[in-house]
C-alpha cells in the first residue's frame, strides 16, 4: 500500500510541476489585448438591454409613448456612440469588421448575459 | 431647486434617518441587554428581579427532574463556584452534565435563581476543540 | 494514506506561495507567462485539494480510525451516508472543505477569464491564493485533518446524533459554497482597485459568481432553518443565534449588491457603493466562517477552542483596513458617470431597497456583536435577545416587501405619476382586499402581521400584473398561446422575470414567517397515557407509549428509542396521528456501565409533525428515562452484565423497554400549532427557482448570431434616423 501512496505522491508532484511550469518552458505568448474591446462590448450589451427594457416598460404600461420615444432616442444615441468607439478600437487594432448579411434587425430580443 | 441642491437635501435626509436609526439601536441595545455573567460573577452582582445571562458548565450529578421543573447547578468553566437554577421549559437535546449552557435567570427574593422559560441553550458538543497533546501523533 | 494527505497540504501551501509570487511578479514586470503560470497554480491547487479530500473521504468510508478526525466523528455503527458526510463535521475537515471549494470556484473563474481582465486577474489570483494559503496554513499548523494516532482505536466516537439528518449534512457544503463564492467578487474587486481598472468589465465578470454565492448562501440558510424546525426539540426555525446571523449578513449585502449592480450597469452610478458592498460581503463571509470557530460569542454553535481566533482576527483586520484604504485612494476613478434623473424612478427605489438591506445588516451586526461591543465600551459583557432583533428587523422587513412590489411597477430613468397611478391600482386593490378579508374573519390583533400580509399581497399582485402585461404584450406581437408566450417572455428577459419570481418567493416566505410567528399556539406539559392537551383549536391525546431497541425508526443508529403515539382531533374530526420519540445513543464510556453506556450518549429528539398548507401540528417528547423503576433495571444490569457482552446488554435494554411500555412514567411533551409554516419552505423554493432563472446562461450560438445581426441592424437604423 505504501508503494502505491509513494507513486501517487510522486505522480501528483510531477503533474503539478509540469502544469505550472508549462508557460515558462514553452515561451507562452498571450493573444492580442482584448480588454478594451471586451469593455466596449459589455457596454454595448448593456445598452441593448436598456433599449429592450425601455421597450418592455412601454409595452407593459410603465412608460407613456412620449417618454418611451425620448428615452429610446437617448439610448440609441448612446448605443451609436459605443458602436463608433468599438469601430475605432477595431481599426486601431487592425481588425476589420466581418462582412455581415443584408439584414435589418432590432436590438437583441434575448437576454445575452 | 437646482439638481445639486436637491442632491444635498436628499443626502442630508438619508444621513439624518441613518443617524436616528443608529441612535435608537444603540440606546435600546444598552437598555434591553441582559448582562452575561459567570456563576461567581452572578453570586456577587445579581440584583433581585433583574435578568442575567448565566454561562457556565452543568455540574456532574446535579441534574434532577421535579415534575416540570429541571433543577441543576451551573459552575464556572474553570470549576469552583456553582449556582443552583430551577428551569421550566423545553430542554435542548444536547443538555447533560458537563456541557456548557447559557440560560437567562432571574434572582428571586429568597436568593434562588429561576430560569426563564425557553431560554436554556446548550452549546453543541465541542467538535471544534483542539485535541490534547497526548492524543496527537504524526505517523 | 495520511502521508499522502499531509503531503497534499504542504504541496498546496508551496503552490499557493509560488502562485502569489508569480502573479505579482508577472503583473509588475508585464510578463504574461508568469501570470499564466500563476493561473495554473490555482488549477493545480484544485487538483491537490481534490486528492486530499478524497483521501479523507476514503478514510471515513473505510473506518480508518488511525486518523484522529475519523475516530472523533465516525464509527462502524454510523450509517454510510453520514460517514461520507462526516468529513466536514470536524474543524479540520470543514477547513479542508472550505479550501477545496475555494480552489474549485477560483479555477472556474480564472478559466472563464483566461483572455480577459489582464490587468486585474494577476491581483485576483494573488488574493485568492492568499485565502487558500491562509486556510491551508490553519490546517498545517493548528488543525490538521490528517493527524493520526497509533495504535488506532478499535472503534470511533461516532457522529454527533444531532447531525444525523440529511438536511444537516448538506447544509455545510451549501453554506461553504456560498462563503467561498463570496471570495471571487472580493478578489476581483480588490484586484480592480489595485489595478485601477474599475470599469464595467470586472463587475460583469463577477456578476454570475455573486448571484451563485447569493443562491448557495440562501440554500444553506434555508436548510439550517429547516433542520432547526424539523429536527431540534424547540420548534422554531430562527433564533437570532450569532451563527445564524453570521450567514444572513453577507446574504443581505449580497442581495443589495445584485440590485445596485443593475444601476451601475445601466447608468454608471454607485461605483463606490457597489465596490464597498462587494468588499463588505466578502469580509462578512470571512467573519461568518470565523464566528463558528473562535468561541468569541456565546452561541449554540460557538465551540470552545479559541486557537483559530487570532489568525482570523488578523485576516479580518487586514481585509477591513485594506478595503477602506483602496476605496478612499481610488475614489476619483469611482465617480458616477450620471446622476439620478428622478426620485420617482426604478433606480431610486433600488437605492431605497439597498439602504433598507444595509440597515437590516447593520441591525443584525450590532445585535450579534453586542457582547463584544458592550464589553469594550463598558467593561461588562451583555447580550440582546430575539425581542430586540424583532423590534428592528420586522419594520425593515415590511418596508422591504413593500419596495419589492413598487420597484417592478416603476420604469427606469423616469416614471410619470399618471402611469404609476394606473399601475398601482391592482396591487393596492389586492392589499385592501386582503385587509378587508382578514378583518372580516376576525383577525384584528397582531397589526404587524396584518401589515405584512397586506404588503405581501401588494407585492404578489404587482408581480402578477407584470407577468400578465408582459404576456399580453408578447401575444400582441407573436399571437402565441399564453403558456408559450409566458415561456418566451421569461426566456428572453431572464434577469427581469427571474427577479420577479424571486420577489414572489420572498413575499410568500414572509407570509409564512408572519403567520407562524404571530399566530402560533404552544403548550408544554407532562402527560400520561390516556391524558389530553389542548393546543389552539386541537386536542392531542397521548394514546400509548412506544419503544424500539436497535431498530431505530429514524434510521440514525440510536440504541434505544422511546416515544409515543398521539391522536390529534379538532372537535370530533380526526386530524392526524403523531409519533414523536427520543433516541438514545451509545456513549462508548465504560464508566457508565455495561448497559448504561449503550444509552448514555447524546439524546436526540425525533420530532413528529403533521404538515399541511394551512398549518403544522408539531410535537416533541422527552420521556422520563431517569424514572426509578427504569433506573433500577439499568443499575442491576450494569452490575451483572460484563462490558464485553453487548448482546446481553441489548437484551437488558429490551427488558427495560418492555417495562417502559407496561408502566410508562409521565413524559414531557411540547406541542405547537403553527399556521402557514409550509409557505416558508415553498417561498424559499420559489426564490431558488427565480435565482436559477436569472443565473441560467443564454445559448452561445444564439448570442453570437444576435450580436452580429444587432450590430449591423442598429447601425443602419441609426444611420437612417
């Protein structure tokens, strides 16, 4: 029994050392820094959610039509600004927007978080 | 009223409410609290018709049932002075001699201590204790 | 095996130390390979501690009493399920469970963020490994789960019979999952502050973990309350005991955070508040863990030994001091991007809700730690009891339930009074109908309970109205059948409608709490067979005694079980038959005699109740085993039966049981008639369901396709506007 324990202990130690040292041995490199893009995408998702929430508030009678139109315009302007910043970020990172199908769509109808 | 002033007013109202609640809390806690005493402290300090939280260990061979009344003695954790308590009410499952208990008592005019109904708490057996050195051994 | 376990602890400590150093070095020198190595240290720690806990689990299942913790908390006669769960019944095992769960959640969050938050993650890794090393150090230096004694005892002490209930064995893993999940937002919050990256991204990342922590803590709290009610002999589910409060406090601040987080996501407001809540929740979770082990407060759970108190105090002090420093020094970066548009908005009511929740937490904190506070200020330790807690928590709970009904009806950013008037008609109507109905049936006393029923009716009607209008709006667009429209509505707006379900559950739960605490009837008295007691509208008759030797009807391994058959009637109608009993367990203490030790251990009440949707009838018995005729039999058997013949000892017990059945001495009974208790558990399950709805992720393929379409579509529509 103690032989097996010794073998398991040594194996565990070997696995741990290999796992932890792998990035140092193999010259591990990260990909491009996507933090800024992720932040903007998070802001965009949040803005879509707000647009959708405002529409749901209107449809369930919590907002008048006039209030909804005002808020919706504000939110869409804010969303456009975020999209502009996203595009600027992508341009500065050298990425190009993927060509998208010729489809008209509303802000996502699904809770994407 | 301009927005900045509105914000200031809201902040003042909120802070005032918080201060009021905190003051009420602090005042009533000191007023309503039962002092927690060991048996030796209780014997020295207890006034009649005041409630105290008595904490200590149940003395061996002191537990007796007399009808609905449970009589037992509570001693300081370090041993020594013990107090006789007459308690009526639900008795927790872990209650037994040697266990640590907390019970709210009131001193009668005669000098006896009566436990408040339903106030008896027995500490769970000390599963989080440190083992005595003699029991420790690294194989 | 013990060698493997101890090696795991030491290796874990080394890995933690390495990981902390590597992550900080990688952050400071901008060398991502060191940060990646540190990330893998966390994965390695999870592997190491999995092996360690597996070793301990195997030791328990194999009855390997050479391990002290196995000998102290298990025995050959302990049922297998409880042996497996007894791993966390001891200080040592529970520390290992805590560290293991922390390593698992840490591995998960670091895997999910492997390409994100590059500036924050190194510090988060260091914090998480710091906690890991703290708990492993406690095990290595103070409470080692792999400590052994040779020669091994032939038999263990056995699991405390009070813990031999399924709810009680699942309660610690749930609670510890909640506590350890609280460490994730704490670590990322501290990391974001240190790295000065306090934007929305870190909050978005930890949102799900905060929700999961809230969920697990809630399940743990509910299981503890259920255990207290259905297994302990006092008939209550909440006693404001310090350890109960310790788990409730982080749950309250976590609830506040989940609400105010939405405001930060939408409006960029409350950044200081949110990061403070995150830090407070994590610190309260550590304090909760500390309370159980330190002995600093007198509690049913405050176990004696104070050896772990000093390290915990140091850790808590460092957390509080460090948190305050970080928030104050980064306050410029935490400025709000917007201001509140209107007091009459959902944001405003969310903030009110936050204030109430934090006030509740403060009240409970003050009352829980009052013995220490009073001793520090006056030199005299004093404590406050349940009436003091109730005085403040009940009104605050009323306001909370009311707010949970107002919030859903108000729009974000700004709401108009005209709209609000229209939207409040049904909820206010429901509250008034409830009040009228209660007064009509003669419930005129207990104004606080009546107020709670009305507030809950208001909240339920408000949420119901939201579902109704949402389904109607959806059907207007899609013409789906109502059930399909409802499903689609919830699926597409999980955060909103999941939250509404949680509010519903809380309202139901508070109805149960208000009814059961305000309208219960309790009777404690001694009865002999044939005698009856009145409890509220019910008559309970003691029909006959019961006795079992070894054949424990509750399946907890008791040697002797004495009980009663009770008949419950209301008028002439039979309502229920109850079978409460008391189990007596082996103490393994030879000084109690050959027969005495068989029943000299922990005695445990086995409650019997008739549970229904309208009321529970709860009963407990305390047989008088010290009655002279029974003691005479035990004393005689002790003298004549040798210790080495337990089979003869059991025969003597059977004889004693027979004597008990023939001439039962009066037993002490505790009867409680408690209305609507079941709705507490039902409400809890509804809250759990709502939490799961919110937590559930959207399918990633849908997410990606929707994003692509939305990006193009929105841009084009805005361009045409």
